[in-house]
C-alpha cells in the first residue's frame, strides 16, 4: 500500500468524526483507496461510542472525481474478497452503507463514477451549489461497477436511474436534489457549518437509538448483497477494452484527471466527443 494517507480523520468528539479525502489534484480513487477505505471502515466498526461520520474534501472543485484510469487493473482484479465475501471495492461500499453509525457526504464540487458510487453508499448526501454528480461510464464503454445500478433506482426511480446511467451526463446539484440523488442543496459558503451542525445533532442522540433506526431503514431499503457482484463483473468485462483505449487517450489529451482540463465538464465533453466517433 502507498504510504500516502488518503483519509484524514478528525475526531471532533467521541461520537462524531470528520473524514477528509485527499488523493491527487482531483481526488481520484485507486487501489490504495480500496485498501485504506477498508481499514477506515474497520476502525469505524470498532468504535463503540461513534455515532456519526462526515465525509468531505478540501480539494477545490472536487469531492471524488472518479476512478483513476491509470491505476493497476491487475492489482484490483487480484484483490481477495472482503468480510462480506464480495470483492473489496464492493465490500467497502456495502459495509459503509450498513455501518451502525450515520454517514454523511458533504459534497462540494465534482463527484462522478466511483465518487458517485461512494456517496450513494453513505446515508445522507448534502451538496453545495457547486456540486456536480454523474455516472459517465457508458461514455467510455463500460458498465458502472460499484453498485450504481442497484442503488440509484431505489433512490430516484427506474426511469431517472436509467436517465443518469444511460445518459452519462453531468448533473448539477439542484437537479440532483430534485431527483433524490442528494438530500438537499446548501449554499457553498454555508455547507460546512450546516453539515457540522446536523452531525453534532445526531452525535448528541443515544447511539443505540441511532443504530437501531438505521438498521431498520437499511433492512427496508438497501439492496441485497448479491445484487452488487454482477455489476462489478460487467465492469471488469467492459472497462479497458482495446477498442475503447483510443477514446480514453483522447480524453487524456484534453486534460482528463487534471483539475482545469476536461474534468470540469466531463460528462458533457464525453457526450460531445462521442458524437464525432465513427461507430459501427
């Protein structure tokens, strides 16, 4: 594992943690993220007084951009299963969604692909007016692998889930809130204070009551574990195919994974560039 720490934990109180994600100029997820997130989730599971965790980013314009296209795919494919029996990428998200604590994503800036799958695995999503969400994988010829198909339909309904997944476009915060992709939009200058106040409110309640309520809501609303593996299998089968590589290289030529390049409007740019491809 990389020695660079990606998840910085601030223990605000014994019952309230804030976790800040930091990995490169646009906050990419990579194999180290999988391993470090698994360790963090285990740490959260073992904290008997912890009641609420806020996930956030200090990276201007980015919460979690997406998966790192340059990461070692063989390393990811060869990872042993996690405690749920699922691949650790999925295992992390399933365990994150079922933690006996409340989890909140404070989304400022862009979170697409794997980043979207991360926030979908948290309980509550507050977005600033600058937030942009999306699942752009269809635009690069792959199927989302982290549970987006299983989770989005339950949040926004079948038609809107397909609009998000098949359209592959950027979704601004206001529309995301209208659809139910996020809970609400908070002005950017106020979101940190708003999220902190909400987290402190939960942290002041009895942990057993919080865990009990969440567990019953989970049982009624979360997808079964077996719904997730087919998506990741489809991702491994579709991502990185030779016929897709020239298009991905075109994206890199236009600033993919750089803060001021194509990343600023990735979903829209992918759609525009795709229209110019000579597809069979």
